C-alpha cells in the first residue's frame, strides 16, 4: 500500500471518529499478495451504534464493482476503523468477511492512531489470519511493515501500541 493511501485511511478514521469509517481497497493480486493502489471511502450505513459496526454504502460498492469490470484492477479488500483502539477483527467482522479479501483495520483511540493491521479469511469455516501489511514510499521501497499481533494475543502490549503511534503518524467492523 502506498504511504499516501495509508494517510487517506488514517485521515478518514480521524474525520469520522468516534464512528467507524469504512471503504473499499482496489488494486491487483500478485500471487497470494494484494497490491493496493486505491482506497475508496464509503459512508457507514450500519444500523445502530456506528461506533461498533459498519456497513459499506451499497451504492458505492455497486459503483466501484461496476467500474472495476473495465479497469485493470479489482476489489482486493476492504478497510474499516476500530474507534476503541482494538486491532483485532471482531466476531461481527468475521461473520461478514468475504473469503480471500484483505481486511485492513485502522485502530484509533480518542482520534489518535494506534496502528494498522491486515487480516484475511482463507476458507468458509476459518477465522481471520493476520497478514503483513507493507507501506511503500514514492519510490516503491518498503517504508513500514505492520504485523502487530501474534495469533495468541488479543491486543498488543502498551509498548507496542506506543511504537505503532510513532510508526503511523496521522492514522472500524463490517456487519
């Protein structure tokens, strides 16, 4: 993911905090990896408390799906924020997840960035598996890598959260 797109996700999360932001990630697949080339923000139309849930606006989703039919890119994933600072997907996120799509979570706490994480469901009855999210600079060199949790941690320790704040200057749930 280019740094400028990371900044867009962070800005979107800050603008709608304390609600969850959400959007669509466009790009291409290279082997098992997704190369994110564009992020399309969407309105969160979730019913109920939008601080703990999101639903991508259907009009935006249909428009983007239609546009990708004629482009050399595809929907490779989705993003949303967790305004409570959590970095792991929720059960609601899992229930609504599409198989083999990237799910980037922007963790934000009191409108301040906590971190980024990327997750993917590989099979119908499987849970999320965390994947490495690489942020690249303008020259295409890896500027940041985010793999902030082991499979067994529910949240990063406070020191890791502080490290994420330093690493991600300026930065919800599907269902």
